[in-house]
C-alpha cells in the first residue's frame, strides 16, 4: 500500500478562513529556516474558489472594513492585502477617492479570488472531505487520515498531524420547510432568480440583512411583480456599527470572552447580537422605506411589508405556492398566491463532529454538550490524541461573536499557525556518535 503524503496542516474547506491560513503559512515559509517550514494543504468541495456566490448581489456591500481583510491586522505589510489587490487592479486611487471603508461584496469576492489564485498550489478543489480517521501506531493518535471524494468518484487519502476544519455555515430553514423549485433559501438566490420568468408575486421570509437585500433586489428586478416581506419583527432593525460596540469584534475581545464565566458570555452575546444578527444596514432600511412611501404617494403599492406575522402554511402546486400568513397580533390569517417563496432565515454553525467519525466521541464536551475548545481554537480531546484538530467557525460559545465572521480571521489564523509551531515535537538532536556511525554505514 502506498503511504499517503503527510502534512503538518490539512485544511478542510477553503473559504476565507482557510484561505487566510494558507496565506499565513506561505508568509511564514518564505522567511523560515528549512526545518521550520510548515507543509500544508487544503481541500475544498467547490470546483473553484467561491464565497457565498448566491448572494453576490451587485450593489451589496461588505459589513466589515476592508482593513479587516485576509492579512492586515496580522501583518500590515503583507502583499496579500486588499490595498495591494486594488493597486494590482489599477483602482487604488479611485478607491481612496470613494472615501468608503466598506467595499462592494462582488469586489471583496474578486479580492478573495485574487488571493486564492496566489496560493493555488496549496489547494485541491472538487475535493469533498467525507471522513477523518485517527492514525495510531499502537500508541497515541499522532496523525489523521483525511479522505476526500471528487465529483467523478475518485477517492484520495491524505495524512496530517493537524487538521483545521473551516467548513462554514449551513442554511437554516424553519422546521418542516423543504427546499424545492419554488421554495428557496437565499443561499442559492442569484442562481435561482436567473431562471425566474415574469413572476406576479414573490414572498420573502425574514428581516435580517439577507431578507432586506433579497426584498430590494426582487422589487427592483421584477417591476410588474408584488413583493411581500413577511417577518415577526415590527420593522427592520438597524445593525449597530457604532465604534464602541464594534470593539466586540476586536482580537482582544476574544480573550475577554474566552475567560468570562458562562453567564457573562451569554450577556455579552445578548448585548451585542444586534451588531450582526437579524439586523440591516441603515442605508438599506432607508432605501426600503423610501420605496414603500413612494408607492403610497403614487397609489400603486407593490412592496408590502407584512410585519408582526409568520408563515403558518405552505402549499406547493404546479403553478405556484399558496402561502398562509398569520398575524402574531390577532391570529388572523391571509393567503398569498406566490410564484416563489425565499427564506432568508439565516444560517447555523456546521457541526464538525459529523466528519470526525470515531474521533467525535473522543472530543470533550461541556455541561451543555457543546464541544470544548482551547484558546488556540483546538478541540479539547482525550489524552490519547496528540494531533491537533482546530476549528475556524463553530466556536461562538467559547470565542465569541467574531467566530464565524471575517473581522478576526487574519489574527485567528496567526494564532493557529503559532500553536501548530509551538506544539511541534522537538526534532531529535543528532548525536555526533550516531552521525559518525551513520556516515560509516553509508
Ligand atoms: P465559508 O462558508 O465561507 O467557507 C467554508 C468552505 O468550506 C466552503 O467553501 C465550503 O464549500 C467548504 N466545505 C464545507 N464542507 C466541506 C467538506 N466536507 N469538504 C470540503 N470542503 C467543504 N462576515 C463578515 O465578517 N463580513 C461580511 O460582510 C459578511 N458578509 C456575509 C454575506 C453573506 C451573504 C453571508 C452568508 C455571510 C457573510 N459573512 C460576513 C459571514 C461569513 O460566515 C464569513 O464571511 C465567511 O464566509 C467565513 O468564512 P469560512 O471560510 O469560515 O466559511
């Protein structure tokens, strides 16, 4: 049996988190002595780099400053910065004149693709990781065998001392709702909307950033259609992006959160959930309100906000979907015949243990059955596991709100890389006697 290649680091998933890690490894290796070089490889199921392609709505902007790119907070002089990308694209001066910290989402996607292209040799696309097996030679687990499958069914195994699982978020739908030709999650929005012809009525469920973006997009794209936004809130709530609140995304906030007792962690999440969850950019709220008001003035209302409401039933038939909307105030119900219903109901963290097979049972859990995660983002395992399993994402309960976001990515990957280096087994010193006898043998 041929032995699989052995890496210091094997990354599962190649979104921005592991892309940032690939860059950190590349920069480390460029300056490292040969014995300090870190070998790394990344496996990504998509055929090429892609970051939430279904929501690359043309005028949507980032919710994070361009300075929180893949590298700058870790290494401000990195050649992988957004500014260097802009310079390469010939837009640096134009961007400066724009006086804007928040680039277009399509632009940041282009930046990610540009950066991914520069570390292409470290990635295998079209590789869906399907399992991880522990490798123990009669002693502790020192390595992991990672199996991936390509779309053509080829199976490959790679071996690594450390895994970094960064598989992102999963689309969340209310219980009982199943995606279909006419019932979508906004994750696939742009791909699906291209196939939509001449709709009469569209329903959007949810009042977060994605729900508001989808509502605005549909209203603009389909000028003859009615767009109904259904949500439980009274109105769209603004994202708190004020300076002090923004500190919750600081690298230092991770330390504060990590060491805080459980009830303080919960309070911090409650205080600052409105920096990220179920909230909408101020400009977009103003834009939607302007549209509703304008339609009131001209007397042709086709953007309808069904607030304080929920979807109580969905009935799909060949011509569309019959949506029952229930008022949370008085329980009254109304039906809407729609061509399509778009659920913008958010995402949940992916459970990394699904991939870990027998290793899952060897990961320690807290009293709420959540994975215990060390400060260096490594899963706490039993003492028989020496290899490291690191998480990027899925650590909100231990490391706080920035866990699934871009804000802290560049710093986090620096910490993970440092941990991998610190945990390296010291090289066995070559004794002069051994070296001499080895020479004799040769
Ligand atoms: P991400 O989900 O990006 O990548 C995970 C990768 O793993 C994917 O490419 C997936 O294909 C791959 N994968 C999964 N399972 C696999 C397997 N078994 N084998 C191989 N590959 C596998 N945050 C922020 O800070 N500012 C912002 O402006 C935004 N904007 C934003 C817009 C939209 C529409 C969404 C949905 C989310 C955001 N976010 C955000 C939050 C978002 O989570 C964040 O921007 C990054 O996507 C996190 O990067 P990751 O690499 O961790 O996950």
